[in-house]
């Protein structure tokens, strides 16, 4: 035993363990310039010529303050490395995934599930996503690294729950309501301008409409740009992957013509009619339905219900009927992707829509350019122009386009209360953060401590 403890203290043994871990990390990273760091590892453990922690003495006792500073620096560095390469905590802020995931669930999000990304923006304040305080950004764009994903344990599959960077979060009007994006405002304003001009027989180009709408939002709000890895984090269910064709019919998702598998936590909004008697709040709370979920109207209320809760509510003594609140097929909702009257889609009847897959090619037409122009021009960084119904990509006339990345279609399980791909379109592969593995803490915002702790959800798998 003594000899084993002596071995653990041996500087060459420590160096051997450290350099092995470091070399494996370099191989995983795939950037062999980091081999230049091997002499530093040797010096830290063996030669000790340079003091790599200049804030503390190498010999003799340090003050309590120095020890605290050393511990904090070590903790910040260690947690930052863990957050980048292994896992990250994520708190559910909204009800878009209810009842699968609840507001107040704290998730262990694995970066290893699909492979961690090398940060696009390495110069950033630790533990802050994009805002340090007020309107001060938590990052600097002096250094920007290209997208690179390390090897992971697998790839995204249909119906996986995924954490990702918000695709429309690259340009943000800070004072705008959180449920409206910069692009949503631009699209809606363009349609308003077009409608006004149609009534007055005025004709303008799409570029002129965009320029006016853009000027209006820039004049009215503080507009900032954020790199991919510094946009807000979202969590949704991946209902379709690259190569799939998605369609939503009366609220139900179909992938390649087949219905999506049944999801226990999926819910829709219904109007629940009553005989005039109020709901028993305790009965509803037992179903995890709170006043914050309910909108009272007339002799009833609008409320989100899962299939199980639908049956429970239907049999309540004061309930006389339940009506689903679905938009009809052919009703055009311009808030819905692609925000164009050529596609009469809404949240309940949407598609069919092909999800781009890396390496697949599509024929370019004026109509499908409406669907894929942001993919081609923004996500895949091409210069796209359309002249006389002909697409010019990087200055060359193009009849076809081959996708460089995989894309995904994300939806919340709370189908009528989710800002998801039905509103902002595709999620590119370079926006993927990781996969929630389990819930390590869950706090009910409608209750006070200690009754707010949902013990039954502790360490429950996210599925």
C-alpha cells in the first residue's frame, strides 16, 4: 500500500497520466498544433522551470486570500472546460415542452451525445450566455472560429429532445417582446406594407420592402448581432431530420407520410365548457394544471390538455363539452414559416416540407427559394440573388443547390404554446448543443419552498 501511495506522488507517474489525457484530448480535438502544449505539461509536473500560477508562491505558505483566488480560478477553468466538452445545466424557462418537461426542470444536458462544438466565440465571460448586464454583451467577436464538431456518441434521431441555439437569435432587437423575433417583425411589416400598396395600386420590389421594414426596426429598437454559440438556448423535440418530409395535419405530425409516434406529454389547447360551476383548483393541480395555464372565457375556459388529462377533464361533473382549438387547412397565418401567402400554412396544418440533408440537391424554383433562401444565403453563407426568376449563387446562375449541412425541424410538445420551427423554420447542424439526459432538480413556480420541490421528477430521464 505504501509503495502504491508513493507511486501516486511520483512526479513522473503524474506526468504520465496527465500527458496521456492531454494527448487523447488533442487527438479528439483533431488540432495537432496543441501538441506544442506538451512541453508545458512536462514543465508543470517534472522540470518546474516556469511558475504557471504566478498569483501564488511555489514554496512556502500562501495567504487565505491567495488560496481562495487559486480555488476560484481552478473552479472557473474546470467548469468552463466541462461545460464546453462534457455537459451543461439547462433550466426550462417556458411551458413549450409541457407536459414532457415542466417549467422549473433543471436538466443535465450532455454535450457528448452528438459531439461537443468548438466555441465559435472563445473570448467570453464565463457562465454568461450573451448579456453580462443591461445591454453589455458577455463576449467579444475579435476572434471567431469556424464551426467544428468533435466526435460524439451518436446522431440526432426523430423524436429526440434537443437543446440548440435559437436560429433567429443572431439579430436581436433588445427592447422587442421576447415572443417576437427581429425577423418575425421584418416579415410581418413587409406583408403589411405590401397589403397597403396593393390597395393603392403601388408596386415595389422585395428589396425595397425589406429596406423600409429594416430601417423602421433599426430606428425604433437597439439592434445587436450575436454569433451562433451566443444566441439564446432553446429546447424542443426534433420531429424531423435531414431527408425527411414533414407535414402537420389537424395538429398531428406526419413524417414521410407516417404518423409520429405517440408522445405522452403532448398537449393541445381546448375550450372546456361548463354548466356554470367553477373548476376545482385542487383537482386541476393534481393534473399539473394551474391558473397560469388557464384562460377563462364565458362559461368555460381555454386550457392545454394531454390525452390523459383530456379524459380526466371530460369526466368532471361540471364539464359539458370540450372543443379542440385548431386552425383549418388552407388558413394562411403569416406568422408561420415561410411567412408568405404562397404557402397557406398555420400551426395546425403545415407542409409538406422537405428538411434539407447534407449532400442532397434540390432544383431551384421561385417557389422553393422562398423556403430555402435563408438556408442558402445565411446558414451556408452564400451570396444569393434572384433575377428574372433565375437564382444566382455567388454570381453564377444555378438550377440546383446542394446542401452543406444537415437540418432539423423542432417542435414543442405543448403544440399550441410553442415558438418553434413552425414559426422560424429549420435548425442547422451547427446550432445543436446537446441532448438532455435527466432532470436533476425540478421546482414548481406555483408553490413555495419546500412544497415547490417536485421530488417525483428528481433524476427522471428526459424523454
